[in-house]
C-alpha cells in the first residue's frame, strides 16, 4: 500500500531487498514516515480495537515493530504477542538492531529463570518504568496470565490471529471428582452446558491449581482448565452426555479405550478491554473465526493505518492462478474416519490410503509438494513415490 509520507516504504516496494538491509537503513537514516503515521494515529484514538489484514510476507511484523519503537520514542509502551518462542527470539534481535536507547525485552521459557515465564512477566509488569518500551512474549504466555498489571498503559499488538476457541481433554476414569466436585453445570440446551466454579471454597482450590506455585504434578493436570474457569474473559462449556458419562463412571468406549472429559473454551473480546489499544494482525482477517464470532458480540474493529501503511503489499498477486480442491467427506475428516477400512477390488484398505491415492491420481505425472502429519509420513511417501 503506497505511503503518503516521504516514502521510505515505497522506496523498497517490489525490490529484492532483505529485511535486515531495510532495518540497517532505517537505523542509520532520519526517517519521518513512521513518526508522521504515529502522530496521525495518536490524534484519532477514539477506537480501541484495530486490525491489520495482509497476506503472508507482506512485512506485517516488521511494520509493527517499527511502529512500536516509534511509539516508545514518544513514551508509549507496547507488548507484541507472537505465535511462538522462535518468533519472539527472532524479532527481539531485529528490534534491538533498530531500538537505539529504547528498552526492548523478551519473555519466554528459554530466557526466564526456572521456566517461570508468566511469573517473571507479572513481576516485571508490577513495577512499571516511566519510559517508553517494547516487550515481546508468546500468545500462550499473554493469554495465560491471570492479570496484566497496568494494562491501560500498554498498547497490545497480537501478531497472527489468535484462536478464540479451544478444548481441553483430560482422561479421568477414577479421579474426576478432583475437578467435577469443584464445578457446576448450567444447561444451555439439550446438548451443552456452561461450566463455572461451584462456590468460593471451590474457587480457592481452582486458584491453587491455576497458580501451581509448588510445581505439583497433579495440579499441573488441571492448571489450564482452572485458569479458564477463573477467567472472566472465557466461557467454558461441556457436552452434557460426555460430562454425565464421566461423573457416572462410564468412561470406556466400545473398544475399551478411556473417553476423556472434554471442556470447550471460548475466548471473549473483553480480554482486551483493559489495554490502551489492541491490534490484531493476520491474513483475511474479516473471514477469521475471531472476526466472525466477535462481530456477533457487536465488536467493531478499525483498520490500523500506521502499521498497514508500512506493508510491502496488501494483496497477493496471481491469486487467480490458485485452484483449491477439497476431498469431501460427508461426516467430516478425522483420524477415526481415516483408520476405517473398506474392501476395494478384494483388498482391505483404509480410508486414508484411498484419499492419498485419490490425490496421486488427481496430480497424475505432474510434480507436487505435500505436507502431512508425522503419523502419515511413511504411508504418503510410499504412495507418492
């Protein structure tokens, strides 16, 4: 997307230049683009939630880091939540190349004492500095915090659209009372119920599970579900049949395998309410599950002009050349479906073998790349050879 300012970004569009080269040039130049964009956006902060919608390799993260550093030069604080430890480490190094005297910090399991990432981050946030700064964390760390201290002082940038729905499966054929005795279910229909803590005493035990300060192995089993149950920003549900089978001790399927107790967790948009602003970045944002679900909650996102203006492009080229073909399975594909067998030409084969052979037939003699789960690698290699 073209820039209206001086055009540091335009200068590089369409040219094969590395991010490192751009960073070095930015560090050594008197660039006004980002400063002007920050000033524009600060004049119009009536909005709280922003989005950046751009394809892969459009330099969303690079533009966001530049923006965050310029914010810091104005005394603002920004936390960038990334999808993995590898991303945090990579962009921590790159951000420091640009930062000058701006503090840039990282929090993840490889740099925090005793692997206590959340604890170390919370202790840091309790004693805020008076200067602008940038910190980088993983999304898992950020969304797992019980509380983000002084959140109203921070702008949040979520790099890649987070998952708003999750599930936790725990096999509890005997010890299910350790969690079910602490919760109550309120039916929302014939199939599902909302789950919440039963009373204050139960909340206290759940808090012990959630914090697990003694690194107890048993508490660790229930840590994530306890955090979700205690969070005012998550809704926890169960399927009624699955829940009642568990508390009645009926936890074996027809093959004698243990059926897990399954909790479904949905993250609510209120999780971002306390931050000064929140920006979520990702491809086809408006088609994401987050956008679709939260639109129903009357949440309104505004395009982040500052970060978007720094992108190298906003639409992928040659999209018309892409053809997507879907192997349709009426009941929806699953590992169970893939393992099911059928007889074809007198030979017993699994559905997975049938699907892989169909893919091979579709491509014929044309070369193609493929990506499969680890448990399918050997089979795929034997069929596609």
